[in-house]
């Protein structure tokens, strides 16, 4: 009977296959440590395959923290302040829209308001989202 084995010798696995196998073993080890809660082996989980550690992620986390405190958090504060300003609109407030129109509020609806725009006292209906700034009647005097 003929043998179905090839005459070529078996080749070693490529480096990527070995690395992926090591990575999967590291993930299995991490899952085992987390599930079994073995406190002495937590250091093994922190050590990733290939000699790198999770401390290598520290610069990325530091950069994210900087972005959060310098960009995201101030934008959220500004958004909350703007939402509060929109909720406090009332008749008689003088406003400026994002398009540059200046007028006095004469009526309010859920998502729209009606403006009286000088000098001809034209009535315009605009959305609340287009309001940029408010000058109340008391502040103007």
C-alpha cells in the first residue's frame, strides 16, 4: 500500500503562527487568573507575551487623560451652560443667533421661538438651537 505522507520534511510553523499561539495562551492564562482569582499569579497576567507589559500602555492612558481634561471636559461644561441658557429663555430677552440676527423674543414654543427684528419689527421664527447668546432686558439697561 502506498503511503499518503509526502516525501517533504515537516516545516516549522511561521513566526506569526507561533506569536498568535503564544498570545492565545496568554489570553487563556489571563482568563484563568481572573476566573479562578488566584492572587499570587496576577503578576503573570500583567506580563504580556513577548516581554512587554501593561506598563507600556501607561503613556497612552496618560495621553487620553490629558485629552479628557483639556478637550472633552471643557466642551461638556460649555454644552451644559448652553443648555441651561436655552432652558431659561423667556419673552423679552434680547438674543443673537448663530446667523448674526439680533432680536427680541416675543413668543416661545417647544423647539422654536419667534423674534422681533428691528428696524422694521419683522417677526421671524427660529429654532432654539440657533441661539448663541442672550441679553436680558435688565442687563441692557
